[in-house]
């Protein structure tokens, strides 16, 4: 399957194939991997069961999404292992956010998901943010991923599409509250990330948009 039937995708789901040039993908991948120096990838654990996730994670931005056995899903300002603040969100991603989402405030969180050979990500809804009206934007780098999108209920029918390196997805409106996940990647198809693998960068506004932020960021200039 190479593309999903647009009529089966939820309203508010948008996909920009190949939005980043090959040079932009390489520069962004370098910047992300450089960030792993101060914010190392770690294995997140599910609430209660403590089961390890198959995707390794870290974050950029003021707030990072984390999960562990006792604390559950949450946002926090510091890396759970080093205690250091997260590195800044790459500027290319902020520019892309402004251009593609049109949302009048910058994202606060950039979750970095790293997929190795057998990694996948179960069906979920992004729902740990206060700003549930804000769109969520993701950028894919490296190996292709089979992305599945359903509806607001877990049992709703789903449709699948491949996300390739340089693709951008935005979930807004109804799609913002729909289930989605990654069934598998085609490991080793690219060498953007070294010996294979995939990076997905998910940008989110976490806190409610204050009127002050509207006035400050409406022009969209500068980092
Ligand atoms: C991934 N993406 O592509 C996982 N969430 O690896 C997500 O969970 C996601 O791509 C919200 C919006 C866009 C996404
Ligand atoms: Fe998600």
C-alpha cells in the first residue's frame, strides 16, 4: 500500500509528502542527533505495568513528554535521567510549524521518537496537553513507516499510509482526537540516521494559548 484513500482519512488530517528537501533532512537529522549528546535517548516505560516501549525517546523544547511506571504520562521541563533542561527546538521546525499550522503560538514540546529494527508504536490519541485545540505536527526522517489512522474510538476502522523521510503530517480539528500509531518501519531502506532507523519529531503546544502569546507571536518573526 503506498497511499491512503483520502475519503477514509479523518477531517483535519493533512500529509505533505517530501516537504523537506534532502539537504534539509540531512541538516535536521544532524541537529537532532547532536541533541542526543545532552539529551540522550532513553527507553520510556508504560504507566502501572512498567513495560518498556519499543520506541526510544527524548525531547527538545521547554517541555518534554515523558512516561514511567510510577509517574505516568506527563510533560516536564527536564530530562528524566540527566535532570538537564531539554535542548532548544530546531529553528527549521519552528518555521515549518508557523507555515503549515498557522497556529498563533509556537510549540513548546518536540518529542523525538527513535525507531530501530522492530520498533512500533501502538494506537493512541495525543491527549496529555491542555491546548487540545492546537494542531499537532510531525516530521519523519529516515526509514519509511506504516502509519495507521482511525477514529476517536479505539475500535473505529483505520486506514494506513507510508510516511517517508521529509514528510510532514498535521493533525487538527477532528483528526487531533483520532487514534493513530506506527505498525512497522522498513528498516535499513535509508542511511540518513547511520545504519538505518527512523526519527519522528512531534511538535505540540502544551499550555493554553494566553492572549499575551497571541500578541507576541502573531507576526511569526524570529525564533
Ligand atoms: C510517529 N507519530 O510517526 C508517531 N502524533 O512515529 C505520532 O504519534 C503523531 O505523527 C500526532 C501527530 C502526528 C504524529
Ligand atoms: Fe501521536
